[in-house]
């Protein structure tokens, strides 16, 4: 059973104070991928192992050479162990440590020259009793340098020395080493990072020089990688490469695995550092959630210190740059996926629909599972299970959770968006782009804007920022951000935001939409929600009246009144009925004043029915009738344009939106604001006697002007004939009009 360290801020394991000499590698900076050289900073209990190796070499009285291999995968800490060995060996007076870096050499010739120059320089400094060791070693090196037509001076020396007995030269060197009572220990790191030719060269060099008396080698490398490289030269398969290694390395030692709890501690420390750097404080339940999910998801994959450091660096980069824009726990888990399951991360990033959307049919589910299976194909079974559980946590609709993807309906989208979860389509891209995508708006920008609206005098100053956000991200995206926060805003901020929305009203178009609200209607709905945040009813009434008077355009003010009055059955009214009607009269008066200099159905084609209704119902039906009759007398085509304002929208599967028909419902709405007989009179001046026998054509046929005129005339004729046959009047009484208000008035503004 794995141990799980509590997630503590800026501390080590629970109950432990941080070490006084703790490395500062993560103090607001990235974790360096460099080895630890100070044993006091040993996190993974490698020091006892390294000290044992060093002490064994130093205590040896045998003059024969020794080659020790430190085997381990990339990132396991071989370099640190090599530095620890060097650290301990330097405490022994009989040891001469030589650190050789083969990375500085480009070919075999340079490798041999560099090695012997490094060795000769170290011995020359240490063996002060003799001065000839440097020259002897360089002469010996000259014998080993491959023949080159562009021979260096050292190679030319080697050519002159070909008659010299190489064995005699070697004995001279060994005699000096023996008399000095010193043992030379050559430490070579990063052999597995060399290319194949260089790996061949370094082992050829070791093979040629490993039989020097009182000389030992400590070589650190990934034995599997090196064996594969050697197999190409010395055998046919990897086993042959291992056989070659066995002939050179007398003491093969596999690096002890890093303590899992220590690896987890580094990851948690890195998370704490990154959170602190970003100024993020997790709630206790979020911290506990992250801790447990990290262990479950990444425990099987967390095997080397390098992986722990890579994860820490990922968080140090991502958390500060996305602070306030995403869910921090989700971000830390997504970054973990990137480090520990890179193929799964790429699949998720490139196939968002596979994890964000529920599968509608069996073929979609199979495709989703195929993508996941391919991303996890190379993992062991334990790792696959952990990765699938992680997907289920981050993406409940991935099909990897406990309840399957179908259990998460559309209501979850709002919940995930409010929490800035990666499972939200609104936030998904942020986690993978480390930025706010084009067409989106920063949550921090919205919060900054709301902070500026805490005081009334700041409203005007915030308008440019609000307009810029709408321009960059679009009105729908900005409205979505406000709507999600609207119900919890304090009263003063709510009032000021409403005033600001009213100032930029023209930025919210009344576009045609199918099964969704336009920005125009959403803005009005937001205003009504903000009004409810004012606890004092009288103040709420005063603000509503101010908004009705000031919102631009006029049509948005009327739409706001519609939402102000639109309440579900049983829902508490925003305003008392008396105040609601008073607001209606204020709106009607504003419409009346506007009509004195404008043609309503020209300026507000889609919204004209609602404006005329509010004027007629809360103002005067006689006034709206006289206004429209005058317009039709001045130009009878105004009757056609007025009728077209009342047409709904018909949505075709292929053709998209198109004007609907003028039917009885539209007729009943129209006669609430004007005498239908006057409309027919004006239409007759345009179409003459053709309307005496109207043709109610299909809405897809004929010119729209002619069609709507005939459809109106047909409905009017039917209503007139029905009323006369029943012995009634073609003009409804005021009581009759009131009885039709709920069904005949434009949607949402009925009395």
C-alpha cells in the first residue's frame, strides 16, 4: 500500500520541518536537471550506496585494475551517485580522482587525446615527486590514436614511437604509480548520451587502458541502451552487447530505486512552490483531493527524480500563467498527464470531442475507446488502469468514469464551467494553450471589470474596457461570464453593471437563433437578474425606472421590461404589480416620445410589435393607432412594412431561417395596437381589388410583400365574416381586448 504525504504548504512531510540546508533549486525558479553534489541534500538515500562503493575502491590493496559500472535508466540519479562517490574518494589520501567528460569529444581521435590529457594533467598535479608522467602518458596516447592522413602533431609523435616497445612504456607508467602508492580512479558519466560511434570509442579506450596497475574506473550509464549500441559493432543482438559489457565491467551495480515517498514529496513540494509563486491558496478539500488523485494516477509512473523535477517545472510554468483562468487542481492533474502519460495527453489535446462529449451511438463509443486504447497501448496493465481512472476524474464523459458518459447531461456543462473545469468546453483549450484562446475572454479581466464597478463613479471609466472585451470575445462570451456571476454579485456592483450594460446596449445584436437566445435577449435577462440582487424593493423600483429611461437602444429597454415581468409560476415577483405597471407607463411614455421623430417599424423591425404593444397597453391604444394610421395615410406601403414586422421565423433543415406566415396569432397581436380595417384600407391602395379575393399562398412562394398582404387580407376577411355571422362587431371592446392579451400580445410582454 502506497503512503501518501499530506499536501502541506511550503513544508516537507507532515510533522517534519524543512531541512536547514535544503536546496533552493525550486525557490521561485525551475528545478535544475543537474546532479546533487552535496550528500547532505540526499533525498533518495543514495549516499550510503555511493559511500560503500567509494570505500571499497579506496580500501583495495590489490594493484590490479578495476572497472565498476553504475547502471540505471535516464533520470534515475546516476550522476548524483557519481558525484557522491567522488566526494567520498576525495577524503582518501591514497586516491587521485579524475573526472572525464566524453561529451567534449567529436570523434575517436579527440576522445583518446582528451582522455589522456585529462589523466596526465591530474597525475602531474598530484605526483609532485616526478615530472615525466605527463610526457609518458601523452606518448602512450600517441600509440593509440588512429592513423589519419591529416595527422596531428600527436599522431606524428606516435608514428615516430612505433619502434618503441608499448609494453615498456606502460611499465614505466605503472612503476611511477606503484611507487607513489596512489590509486587513480577515473569517473565517466553520461556514456549513454553519446552517439553509437562515440560509445564504441569510449569502451574501446577503457578496454585498452583498464589493465593499468592501480587504476580503477567508475562508469555510469544505462546498460540496456549501451548494450544495444555495442551489439551493432560486436554482435547481432542486445545479448551480445551485454556479453561485451560483462568482459569489461567487473563490478556491475544497479542503482537502488529512489524511495517512492521521497519522489512524491518532491512533486508535492514543487506543487506548493508553484502555488505559492502564483499566489494560489487551495481549500483543504481541494488539497486533499489533489493529493489522493496524484498518488492514484501517477504513483505507478513516478520512478525517477528527473520525472519528479519535470513535473515540478511543468507546474512552475503553468500555474502562474493560468492563475484565475482554470481550476488549479485540474491543471495540476493535466500537467501530470503531460509528464507521465505523454501519448494520452496528446490524444486528449488533439481529440477534445472524445472526452468532452457523450457518445450518441455504438460506433462513436467504439471510436472513443479505440483512441484511448491506442494512447495507452504501450503501458503496463497497472499504469493503464491508473490512466483510465485519471481520465474518468478529469473527463466524466470520456467513458472511463464510474457511471459512463451518458450519465452527465447538459446541466453539468454549467456546473463545470462555473468551476473552470477542464471538462468544460468553455475552458478546455486554456489547459493546452496556456493562454486565453482567440474569441474568449479572460476570467481575470471580468473580475477586474467587476471590481471597477464596485463604485458608481467608476461606471463611465469601465465602459472602454467592457466594449473592448465584447469586441475581442464577442457579446455572447462576455454575457456568459457575467450571467454565471450575476446571482452572487453585491447590490452596488449589480446596479453599476446594469448601468454599464445599458450604456453599451447597441453591442448586443438581436440576431436570429434557433433554440437559443440572442445576445439582445440575454443582455435583457441579465439586467433583470441583476435587479433582483437589490434587497430593498423601493430601491429596486427606482433602479428599474432609471434603466427603462436610460438603456440604449429603446428596444433593449422594452426587452428588459419583458424579462422584468416574465416570472415562472410560483416565483416571487421582482416588483409589486403596482410598481410593475408604473414601469410600463414609463416605458410607454419613452416610446411615445421616440415616435414623434422616428418610424418605429423602420428603426426596430424585429422589436416593433413589442414596442407598439407596450405603448398601447401601458400608454394609450388610441395613440398607437393614430400614429400608425397617420404613417399609412402618408405612405400606404408602411402597412406592408408593419405587417412584415409581425412575421415569425421559419427554420428549414436546409434553407435556414426565413420569414414565416402571417396567421391569426399575428393578426390578433396587430389589432391590439391598430385598427385592422385601417391596415386593409392602406393595403388596398397598394394592391387594389386583388385583395378582395385574397390568396393565402405558401410562405415559400411569391414575393414576401404581396404574400403578407394577401395573408393578412385572408385572415381579416375570415375574422370579419365570423364576427358578423355571430352577430357581433368587427371592433372589439376594451374588455374583449384584455381577454386576448395573454395569447395575442408579443411573447413575454403580455399584461
